[in-house]
């Protein structure tokens, strides 16, 4: 019986680590989105990524700047959660990762539903944090 519980714990640990790594990847994606929206919004690169014209980018500059910071704050939430988990504050760490990644998933779903033509961008925004949430939840339930 002990052998089964040890294997379940080890499997849980692997899933927790996988969830934290996926959350970290989601955080990095959102830092990049922050960079595009808040730092280089009107450049040709950012306009190409978001499909905006020069005029649209100029007209939405303040909106994008603000929106970029939302993405940065979600990424920071995940990073703080990963660090908290790593130093032993498992409940706090997991909670922060769930909040940050869950918010990313929710935002991606809003984009997917409100702008189906942007499905590719929505999926890039929501799949890594969704996988993180699932892996972390499974890992914690096994541990």
C-alpha cells in the first residue's frame, strides 16, 4: 500500500513541476505581449502581429499601453506564485499560479468568443496557462 502512495506522490510532484513550468511559459508569453502592447505598439513588428494599421496603432496607443500592463501583472502574479511554491509556501504559490493562469485562460476565451477571426492569437494566449492549470490541479490532487 505504501508503494502505491509513494508512486502517486512522485507522479503528483512531476505534474506540479510540469504545471509550474507551463505557467512560467505562459508568463513569458504575456511578458512578450506586454512588450508589444506597451513598449513597441506603433512599430511595424507590433502592427504586423496585431494586424493594425499605423493610424489604428496611433489611435489605440493609450489603450494598448494600459492593456499591456494587465498582461505584465498576470505574468508577475505567476512568477511570484512559482517562487512562493519553490520556497515552500505551497498554498500561497499554487493560489497565485491558479489566479494568474486562470485569468490568462479567461482573457483568451473572451478574445476567442468576441473575435473568432483572432482564434490563433486567442489559443496562443490561453492554451499554455490552461495546460498549467490542469497539470497543477492534477499534481496537487495526487500529492
